C-alpha cells in the first residue's frame, strides 16, 4: 500500500464520530511502536514529522522509515509535516514525498496568515497533497513552537469561514484550550477545553475536519518512573482523556500526540538502565522504550480516539 492523504480518513472519521491519531516520529523505534499498535488494532494512522525531527533524523531517513512501515503493516498511513512555518519547508516536504503538510501562519496577522496559507495550498494541491492551516495560538513549548501564555489566543469562530474559503485548506487546527508540551497545568489547576468554541466552529464549517494540537494527557505513570530514576520533572497534568473523547465525537477528526510518546519512551530507557546498569547494548534498552510507545498508542486508538478497527 502507498502513502495516502488524510482526505478520505477525515471524511470517515467525521461521519463516524471518531478521530485519527497523529503521532510525532523521530526514529525507527518510535515508528515501529506506533505502527505495530495500529496494525494490531487495525487503525488508520498519521505519522507526522516536525521541523525538529527533520533536523535530527534528516528528511530522507524519516521518509524511508515510514515507507518501511507501509511494507510491514499494509495500513493506510499518511505522512504529515507538523507545524511548517514557511512556504519553503512545506514545499520541501511536498516535493519530498509527504502526503500532507501543515502551514502554521498563526503568528502572523489574519490577512498575512491567509496569504501564506493560500500560497502553500495552491502548490500542495497542484501536487496532490493536502494542507492543514491554523487559526488561534496555543500556548506552550515543543520543538520550534514557543508561545507564552500571554500571547496565546482562542480561535475566533467568526473568522473560520472566511479563512477556509479564501485559503482552500483541507483541515483547520483551532485553539480551544489545549497546550503544547508535557507540562500544561500544575496540580490543582483544572484543564478546561472551550467546547462552546468547537461547537460554534462546527456549525460554521459543517462537515469540515477540525484538528487539535497539544492534546497529550501526560501519563503520571511515566512521569513518576522518570522521577524515580533520576529525571527532574515537575508534577503536572495534561488534557483529561474524556475531554478528548468528547472532542472526537464532535468536529475534531485529527488529534496530535507527541509528549505522551516522549515521556513513555524516556521512562522505558531510564527504568531499564537503572535496573540493568552494566548493560550497554542499545537493542536492550530501546526495546522497552518501543514497547512503551506501542502500549500508549494502543490505549489512545482504543480508548481515546475511537479509531480502532477503522483502517478498512
């Protein structure tokens, strides 16, 4: 099976009241853990690559890893650029085999965001690639994304129709209270997503796929393991999974998950090396890390996203 776009995936997700998981990948073990879980649960999946991942692993290596996953699983997989911030990086990914790109012009004015997004859409559509745009700014830090709480802003529903019609984007990331990075809220704070905004956006853009970024739930199990074996992490909580399930039942067709994977992967390595200090074979300590990725993804597919069994 060849790489697919997200167009058919999102239509089925919208009609079925579930969401597709978009999981960030950085190396072979992460790709394997994600796609093995998706294969076992017969779930469609989006593998997404950030600018930071391209700097770390290089574009060609990541594309070939995803192509290997296609051969291994025969699943519908889309390869997506996460948070492209200019035309050139989007063009590079379109020319380099990606089937989907995100152009994040949210740091610009409304008019400049439209102009940049439209430019990417025109080039992408001419090459059979779909485009995700963004309105509103999520707070938090992750890879090259760094937005302070003061600069964050909710998406304005009265802008979404004009943005989509003038740009021609295929999906839209909105800001309703999620946050980039692992440590979104301190203990005692109550995360709250603005479902009123999501509902209004859904009314203004019927049958149109909406995307949630910054949607990791921050498993305390993995946080505690990292803390136990020498990691200096603060206690924090992420987005409650029931809120994500509610979003998936509404207009949200794609939910991005990255920090949960990083925590699980790191916890596996730290725990193994702490209990086996004389071992130095990477295959030994990367195996539990990969297994943790697989466990997290299986849980998300079945219990949060609702897309298990939806690959065919």
